[in-house]
C-alpha cells in the first residue's frame, strides 16, 4: 500500500490533480483525459504512468485503447470531498 505521505506527493503535482479530477466522473481513455485537462498526450501519458505506479489509478484494456480509473473507490470519494472544500 502506498504511504499517505507518498500519495500526497504523487497527487500534489497540478497536472496529476487535474487528471484525477477528470477521473472522478468515471473511467476515461487517454484522449478523453487530454481533452478534459488540456494536457498534451505525451504529458498525460507520463503522469498516468506515475499515478499507475503509485496505484492511485488503474488501467484496463478496451479494444485498442486503455481506460483509466481511480483506484481504490475510496479515493474517488476523497476527491469529491476535496472538491467541495471552499477555495482559499
């Protein structure tokens, strides 16, 4: 299991937080993540690899593409709760 401090280090990067925000609504392909976040495809893929290695997201093949989703389900709930916090 990923240590809490390591998990926060992984998700502290703004591009990765943007990816996680896009995955709160459900699984997405890289192209859908690129469209939702404005990241380039190579940049999104690099950040997805880091998130996958940290076991924050998982990917499953679907035809010729891969779908990425939050893992575990509790992370999705945490992300939703954080989104509801007031911005400073």
